[in-house]
C-alpha cells in the first residue's frame, strides 16, 4: 500500500474548490479542463446540488480530458452541531473522497478564502481564482487604503464629502452606489457583502498565484495596480437556428438578478429558457446584440465573440464592468430606467436603433474580438502566462 501511495504522488494533483454558484463554477471547470489537458490530475469539489447538475450535463458526452478530472461532492449544508462549522480544516482533511496527502496545489475561488487558509496551514501551494474583472480586484485590494484615508467607513459606505472613487485616471471612477460591495437600499446586506469583499484581501495575500480570466491588453492600468504574486433545454438551440442573421438580441441576467412582473413585461417577445449555452449562443450568426447584466463571465464571453452590448447592470461588479464596456472599450450602450426604476421597451428600442446606426461600436467589438483571439494562441500573453503556471504546477511534489 505504501508503494502505491508513493507512485500516485509522483503525478502532480490539483484540488479545485469553487464558490457554490453556477456562474462561479463554470469558469473554474473550464480552467480545470485546460489543466487536465496538460496531464495533471484534478479533483473538483462541489456542493451536492451543483454536483448533480454537472453530472447530468455530462451524460452521453465522449470522454476526453475530463477523464482526468474527479468530481466529488460535499453536503449543501452542515448540521448545527457539526465541528466543521467551526473548523473547515476538517472538511478537507477528513473527507474520504479528497486525498489531501497527495495534493500539490489547491485552486480556490477567492470568495472561499477559508479553503486557501486551510491549504496554507497544511503546507499546500495555493492559487486564488478571481471570477470578476481586474478593476474590481484592484478596488478590493485598495480597501485598507480607502479605510485609512476615511474615504469609506468600516461598513463600506462612502464618508460625507466622498463618493466618487478613482484608482487611476485610466480606470473608470465609481460613485457610492457602484462600489462592488454596494447595496444602497439594503444596508445590512451591504455590511455582509463588504466583509466578504475585505476577506479577499487576505486570500490574495496567502496565494502563490492569482488566476483571472481577462485580457491584459484591454485592461493593463487595472492589472498593473494588482501586486505581483508568483443537460439543458435544447429547444432554445433549434429556435435560435431558425432566426435570420443579426436579428436576435440575446438577453441574460445571471443567476441572482430578480425582475418584477412590470419589468419583465417590457422585454420583447422571444424564447425564454432557464439556461442556455451562452458562449455558444453569442457566437451564432443570428445574434446581433447582447442585453446583459454585465457580470464578468458575460462581459468576457460577449467581448470574445464580438457582440455589442446593451448594458443593464444591477449590483456588485456589474456597474464597474458597464463603465468599461461603454466608456473605455466603447462596445456597448447603457440602458437607463425611467422615473419608476423601470427600463421600458421604448428605452430598449431606442438603444437598439442607436446601435444599428453606430458602426463605431460594432467596429470596436470586432477589434476586441481579434485581440481576445490573439492572446490565446501560442505566443499570446494569456497563453504564455497559463503555460508558465502549468510548468510551475508540474514541478510541485506532495
């Protein structure tokens, strides 16, 4: 038995822990697949609910690099008396599905910093995965300075006479309701969200690597502010394929947005589904525009497909991403609510017509699509950085 353990430890093994929300799980699963393609074994940990969804979505698919990915689950919740509630160290070290003795590296969503802290405590190399944009990360990392300068209070609220935060002349400024932790109408929720955002600073500090889905060439000012650290409803597809080229506005609001009945009625008639393969859809010839909540995954996917945006941000980093889309990259327009807080069908219609007449936005979208393509091919900036990360993982030993 000892000989078998020693042999298994010669192969680098990575443990991946996402934040338990599908918008966070999806990009980490893509990353895990790319890592597995380099011959590295990966264990991917999900809560039982999300684990079941992933297993169901994989039914009938041919085996490829995913055969090197072991999918394991942990309970969706713990008993009130469970020791793991006070000591998450036990959740990782006592789970029979996770062989931490042979784990060379833990990659965890920066929102679950406790996993990185446990990895540090038991001497495992750590990589923090950042599911939002570099501008939002830079803002989070500057929270201590904002507190020291009394620009924000201990709960993340803007102090009197302050409101607009600008980290650099080249980065869009944010007003007091657009901070990534802002919930203007829910102060108690904002306190919780601000505390969680502050925790990312510690998670960043204890990580050897920070991984982020971004394009350095498009956001170098924000990147340079970050310290260096070394089965779905398929009917939507057949419906989409029947539409004329450039005739469809793709609408997606993410997992956490809530629309009231009055607001929902303002949207155009179309095909409504619980989930759709967004990246695949955005590359389809029928898609003309992307009406988006401006979450970071959606921002990167729309940008990489060259689709202009109709921006409808709601909370967290979405306002910051909207500023980049509309003001910096100039690949979209902002939808504005009326006096009742409703984005009307007339507002959508006006901006769709504006996009039709604006060749500059479409041209910028295609230029950024080409930049995003080039960074991923051999010799591109993202290709080189990911290749360097893989090389460092391969020399790790448990």
